[in-house]
């Protein structure tokens, strides 16, 4: 299912603006752009692919800000969208956020899903990835 062209163009523009702000380290401004794009999605918004990547981006930005509760909420919202259940990054960032909030079992569950979907690659892509891979190894969940 594709968005109507006019809405798609606006969502793309807002998404790109958000990505530019994110890349500049302006995470709150990126979240504002992505929320504006979400507001354009016709109901039910979670049925659109854009929902998944916008909520994932918002969750990532909140994670970068150190707001792990908001990151967790956005990433759980992302899981309601198309393709999110098979997206290793959604599970990886959700696992990190949950762990940072002291929800260790939940964190390991999502880190394990990320590991099962992408192996060690996703953990090696970030400087603190080894820390989270080690959590799985200590629990006997990763090689």
C-alpha cells in the first residue's frame, strides 16, 4: 500500500529534514520533523511503512538524547508497523533502551532477536555494541 503522492512527498521532505538534523546532532529538532511527518499519515497510521521507519528514527534520536524511556516507547510503537518485527535495528535499539532502564530480561530478549536476525554485525556497527553482545554471551545466548 502506497501513500498518496502529495502526502508521500511531504513525508519524504520532512523525513530528510529530520535525518539532516539527526546527522548534525540536533536530535530534538529531528524528532520534531519526524513527528510532523507521522501526523500526515492517514489512519490507521501504523499500517504504513513510513510509520515503522519514522518511529524507529524517533526512538533512535531519543536514545541519542539519553531519554531511554521515550526511546523504548517509540521503538515499541515501531514494532506495530510493517516489517518492524524482522528489523534487527529496531530490536537492537529497543534492547539497549530496555537494558539502560534496568529491564534486563526485556533488553536481552530484544538483543537476542537482533542477534538472531543479523548476527554479530549489528553489535559491531557501534562503539558500545560489544557491551550488549557480552550481555548475551554471559547469559549463554550468543557464541
